[in-house]
C-alpha cells in the first residue's frame, strides 16, 4: 500500500547516522510546529522498503543517543514499532 507524505508525515528509507542532521532537522521541525511523524523504512513514494529486524534495537539506541546529544532541551518523542507491511521483512 502506498502512503503519502504530508505536513505531519515524513518518509525516510533508513536511519543514516552518517547524515543524522538530515532526519534530526525534520525531527526538530516537527517539534517546533504542530508535531509530526517520521516513518523510517518507507521511500519518498510511500512504498514500504523495510528495515531489517536484526537492526531495529541498534537503530533505536542510536536514535535515542542522537536526540539526547544534539537537542536541548531534550525533545519529547516516542518510537513506535508497528507491524510491517510484510514484503520480505
């Protein structure tokens, strides 16, 4: 199922920690407005491409660490792991 980006939903194929400023900029933009969601594992066309399950714990730890180290005050957020659209993941 294809989804669409909106003013409150941004898609990211993966969590690129070499380019953390990219997704953290989106994160802060949502925090400074009416909120929003970043959906990792979706391409810009809203197609689910997935994130390997074996990488999830490490990604969550790195997101938490990046937010703690690069935002002040630390912004409130929630990481939600929802059932994937099973397409090979």
